[in-house]
């Protein structure tokens, strides 16, 4: 029988919220209300762009992103649009579908450097292995020409090949096929994987197009949710899963008092070399291969990522992205105009990140010099003004650094803005159970609580965290 008590309210139906709502509602005694700012659509009835294997099409489905979310990357750039998913599945419905675990040391650092007991690699590896997503390791016959060029170029320079690199947490340097969250027909979003089979449960209610203004507090206890239209929803507890940008904004609007809220924001910086191809090409996936490399000052801290296309209407252009995966620069989320998030990533603001990015760009340029790229690429540009990449060879060190700060982009892997830590860590926002420190019946679970970014695309890590935190919430509920 469904409990007469108010439901547990889960805010955000993305990589974490969909998991928590689905798992908690497995117990018929617990009512669960799942809210999301975007539409709720069963995965089989999603727009073609969402179901497509090409994430560039997904990004064009207007109602599935926050079109008004703009961020600052560096002080040398203006505000730019930042892609975040809205609607059931969240960013798992629009991302590039790359399934990555990261490096085992990522999680040991969570435990030993950031005070997150119980979150080391030996604590989480089995959870990664049991995640229910359907995955596809892309066969070489489905690679695009830029995929094949990257693998050929890097192996020609001595990098080993590993077609299980995405899920190998131990391989330090390799290139090979990417494993994608794709079941052969459509993307494996959390909507398809966790929510669809739970929709018929009488104790689970899903409401789309519900923008949350704040969490209603009685002293230090969460007792409800306030929507932007003024509607108040009673709750026996609240789980905030709105992502590393919107979750801090909700807590700030709710007057939750932890000094770490919105601080420590990180993303993986990436600089693209634009590639003009000799001829038009066809591709199935925009990204089919991936590489993990090491800088001169770190290990496994660089990705060089091929993109077989950069738009859906241009089959003669691609890109090669050089990305910093071990990030020390931190930014912030504050409340700006109309109490909406004001975001500054402060990318490449440490010498560490500058050096790793220099090395990452060097890997890209070295690869582009190989015959495999010369065979398919007509011209290479290092900015959106059409500057040939050859210019970089004559740039002074200060010119090179300025070029990086002017042109760095993002992987759209925002995290760490409400980081997890021990209860005596004044900069931690949640404890190792995801509970907001100093508050009752209030949890956060999404990439915002990462103590540090894993060296990976984050969907699997966010879902792993949600799978581990859900039983702790259930225990608090007495389930």
C-alpha cells in the first residue's frame, strides 16, 4: 500500500535523478515524485533527434536544452552557450554517449585526498560493472575517416591500441574504439534504462515542465519544493539532482548555508583544431574512437578526441579536440539576474592546467602531421577566424597561452560545485551519504558532489554515485 505521507521529491530526471526515483519506487511503500524542468516523454516516443545515434542532432531539439544558459570560460572570452539537458534523461538524452569509467586512481583520490571514506576504487568498481546500460563498442567498419586517421596516426607514433579503453580503468596510454551508451537502435539514456520500466508503478509520479524555484525548509529540515509559478509541493524529503550548475542555484535560492555551495566548479577544458576534409564523408557516430594520453607532468590526464562532424549540415568538416582531464582550475556558480545561475569556470587559471593543455595541443599537432591525416584533411585551422594551425609553430610562449585562453572550449562535464567530504570539512557541502551537512531530509546527488572530476566522460560515474547513494536514502526512510 502506498504511504499516506508526502512523497520523496526528486528534482531533476537526469543521470542521477532518474536512477534514484526508479530505485526508491521499487519499494511500493514509498511514494516518489520526480520533477524535471523539461518534458517527460517515454524513450520510444522521443523526437528522432534524441533517439538518433548522432548527438549533434540531439542538441538541435530545442526544448531538450537550457537555451538561456550561458557561461564564462576564461576572462578573455565572453559569455557562451553551455549545453545542459532538460527533460527526462537530462544530459544523458543529448550527450555524445561516450561510456567511460575513468582511471582507478580517480576514486582512490576521492577517498584518500578528499576524505570520502568508502568511495575508493575497491568500493565502486563492482558498481560500475553492474550498471544496466546497454553499450556498444564501435566496430572499425563504423568508424569515420577522422576516427581511423587518429588511431592510425597515434599508433604510428608508438601509442598502443586498446579497443576496450573506455571501460579499462588501468590503461594509462592508448587509443582505440569508443564504447558508446547505445543499444544498436537508440541511445541508452537513464530515461530508457531506468524510468521506462518504472512508469507503471502507482507510487511513482513524473511531472515534466516543472521548474523548481527553491526547497521549502522548516528550520534545517526540507519539507517541500516551491516551483517558479509559486506552487508548493509537500515532501517527506528532497533529493536534489539538477546538475552541477542548477543544483547550487537551487540551494542558494533556498538559503541553505554551507560556504562551499557553488565553489570548486570544474569542467574538462578542450581546444579544437578545425579540419576541412578533401571530400564529403558519411559517418554513423560523431565520435567513434578515443585516446587517453599522459602529459609531461601527469598520467592519463589528456584526451585527444576525434569528431567526424561538427554540424549536421556539413559533411566536409570535422575536428580534433585536445582536452585536459586532470583539472586544478576551479570556478564558481553564483546567483545573478533574476536569481538564475551566473557561471564562471575560470579555465586554465593554474599553471598546471596550462602546461597539460600545451601538451595536449602538442599531441594533436603531432597526430595531424602524420600521413593518416594528410590523406583525408585538406586544411587545419586553430580558431574560428580561419587561422591556419601552422601559426602555432611560430607563436611565442605568451602568444600561445593567450591563444589557448581565447579559444578553449569545454567538454560540458561540469562538476564539483557541491562537493562531497567529511562532516568536519567546512568546504564540503554533502557528506559521504550525499546528505547536506547540517540539514535533515535533504540530499544532493549529481556531478556537483564529485570531490574531483574523474578523467572520463561522467555519465557512468554519476550513475554509479546514484546507485550507491540510493540505498542510504532508503535506509534513512526505513525501507
